[in-house]
């Protein structure tokens, strides 16, 4: 009867007994590595990479521009209108990017920026929207003007 060869069966049993423990040990040593790779691939698919600049850089830019915005108002020496518009427009852009980074979906300033562009940067209503957006941002824990050493 074919397939009932005692020699082939004996060889198969001998190989299973001889190499079985070594193969089983090799598999047990490889399973954690395989599981870690599968988990890492799953995490990479689940969490998309960040799309904007890091929050630390945004906050640093926001603080730097905030000091320039404060310097653009009296009692500081007067600057040109173009410089004031450029500083305020840059500040608004960074303020909105920081809001996006911390998860504020619809800050009050967004509508003013979309409607007015840079031409409306000096509007009083936009100043109020800017203050309200700064307040919302500070409620998330981002300090725009942190206390520091006294200026000389």
C-alpha cells in the first residue's frame, strides 16, 4: 500500500524528534520580534505624521511677534504703516497656526483674516477678535506672554 512505508515514517519521526525542539525554540524567540513589528506598523498607520511645524516653534514665533506687535503701538517709537501691517498679518497667521496645532477649531480671528486679508489688519474689530483668540489659546495652556525677568 503506498504511503505506508515504514522507512519514510521512521525518518519523518526521527527528524521531528531531532529538530522539533530546536525549531520550536527558534519560533519562540522570533515571536516577540514579529509581534513588535506588527504593532509598530499598526501604530504608524493609525497616527498620521504631524502636518505643520512643531508647537514649540509656533509658540516661540508667537511670543516674538507678540513683542513686535506690542512695540508697534505707542509709547514705542512710531514705525511705518507697512511694517505695522506686516507684523500684524504675520502675528495673525502664527496665531491661527498655533490654534490649529492645539485643537482650537474655529478661533474668532479666522473670519476676520479670511474676509479682510492683510488690508484689514488694523481694524478695531480685528483687534478684538485677536484678543479673544489669544484668550482662547491661553485657556489651552499656551502662555503668549509668560512672566520673565524685569527689563532694565
